[in-house]
């Protein structure tokens, strides 16, 4: 075999190898650009958050945890603040997994004597539910609750329910 024959055999192989190398470089460049575009896009870390009753839920991203409240951002950009005590057990465990201390939520118990007094006031006032609390400089001393969450239902008002504060 002469040198000219060897050059003819090597050149086509080198030419094919160069074409494959160019195609590989183009593929890697495309993957790199797509990866950068993916990283540049604002990631959505939204998840479904639920309350303790399971009746309310929202798809939102956790913005921050401050003391006993979480700040959540919905898809539209609006933000809501939710007390940690109102979050489901699953959501509280999720917060703990992120390293956020979650205050223990001992279920408060109503004082039966206060609840009995409130039952009389509730019947006289024709309201679905009523609650009262005795608060000192040291915190909650005692409280009572009686009635139903919604007129015409049997779902009892609970100590952890949110209450509208008002006067007549």
C-alpha cells in the first residue's frame, strides 16, 4: 500500500469524524442553552396548603415564616398570611422539614363554668355562637365557648375557630 492510498482511506474517515464532532458540539450547545433558559425562568415552588379542617386549601409558594405565621404567595402574585395554628398537620410537618420551628399546638380547653354562663347569653342574644376570654398581663387565664359555627347546622363552635370581634 502506498502513501497516496493511505491518505485516500484516512481522509474520508476524518471527514466523517469531523461531521459527527460538529453534530455533537451542536447538540451539547443546544442542551446547554435549554438548561440556561430553564434556570433563568422563575421557578414555581408552589404546593397545596390546607387548613386544619381540610375545607380550605390554596396553591401557593412559601415566602417566609415569621413567629407563628406563614406568608404565602399565590400564582397571581397576591400574598396571604396564615397562622401556623390553622395549617394542617401535613403542612406543619413540611415547615419542620425545612428547619422552621413550629410551635406545639395543645388544644385549648374551655372552662365549663364560663361556657354555661355563655350558653344563657347566647340564647338571650339569638346568636349562633359566642365566646369569651379572661386575659391578664400573664396571658389567657380562662375562656369559654358555646353554640354552633353556622346557624342551622350541628357543627359546634370550637376554641380554635376564628372569631369576629365586635360590639353592639
